[in-house]
């Protein structure tokens, strides 16, 4: 499954990305330091 994770560079976001990344394709988005930049 593809999952878009917004806030992926924070403390909680990094842990969630690592956990979900074991079984799913995770797309990382953040305002800073991520492959996808968002400003919501």
C-alpha cells in the first residue's frame, strides 16, 4: 500500500515512517528536509 506521511521529519514522523516502511511504500512529505515539500 502507498502511504503519504506528512510531517515525516519530526520525532514521531520518523518513527512512524520506519515502522510503516517495513511493509508499505511510504512517501515522505514535510516543510523541511523531505523528498516532497508541502506547506499546508
